[in-house]
């Protein structure tokens, strides 16, 4: 009779240990999968930060080029005004002379100079407008990427000995703007004691997971300025 009870107890104990090992294996597999997903998200976060830094650098370069071009256009405008004033003075002096041939020749030169000045002024205005449009477009792209600079994800895994193996706890992962949640994975039922609860360390982090994949795929190209 005692032998039969021992066999029954031994059978139940073996089943319990087998079930415990199976559950530990399942938990370990889930933990590995979770860690892999977090690693992928961290890698993506790093790539987005690099993209944001590149965008800010390009914006600074564009702003410097724009300032230099604007200054050049202002200088050209001043020169055009000076040339116009000089031509006006020569014209006034010319009209005081009696030589008609000289007047005709000088008027022709004035017309040619005016055409050249108008052409240069129109081209300068086109260059200025094109630079302004490019800077505005780049600022919009940078504003769209800026929220990604604050993304940070972290996971702390605490391991406690339970049933001869480690107990794993992972943190919740929240994505801003959605209800997606990665559930907490704990140890075996009934295995949480005051000592193990005291050793657990879980860090929850909220992340703004707004990713501009289309912006990242296109990238941001450089811009050349041609001003004659």
C-alpha cells in the first residue's frame, strides 16, 4: 500500500517537474523574442537619430549658403544702383552736348546696359526665390523628423532562482499614440515571494514611436547654388 502511494507521489512529482521545465522553456523563448524585438527597435532609434543629426547639419549648411547668397545679391543690387546712377549722370551730361551722333550712340549703350541690368536682376531674384523655397522645404522635413530625437527604449531583466532556474521579468513597452502593449512576463505561479519581489527591477519607458519611414527611405540630398 505504501509502495503504491510512493509511486503515485513520484509520478505526480515527475509530472510537476516536467510541466515546470516546459513552462520555463516557454518563458525563456518569449524573453529571447522580446529582447530581439527591443534590439531591433533600439537599432531603428539609432538610425533615426543619425538621420535627424544629418538633417540638422544640412539645414545649418543650407542656412549658411543662403545667407552668403543673400549678401551677394544685396551687393549686386547696390552695384546696380550705383551703375544706374552713373548712367543717369552721364545721360544728363550727354543731353547738354550738341553732338547728335554721340547722343544716339550713348543712348544705345544705355539701352544695352539697362537690358543687361534687368536680366541680371531677374536672374538674381529667381536664384533668391529658389533658395528660399529649398530652405523652407528642408525646414519642413526637419520639423517632421525632430520628434524622433527623444526616442529611448530600455529594458532591465532581473533573474531570480525559481524551481532550479532563472525567473524573468520584462517591462511593458508602450508606443505613444496607440494602445500597443507588450505584456509583462513573470515567473511561475506561486513562486513570487517577498525576497524575489524585492529583487525585481523593471524599468518602464514611454517612447514617441512616430517614425517617418518615407523620409528615411528618400534621405536628404545636397543642394548646389549657381549664381552668375
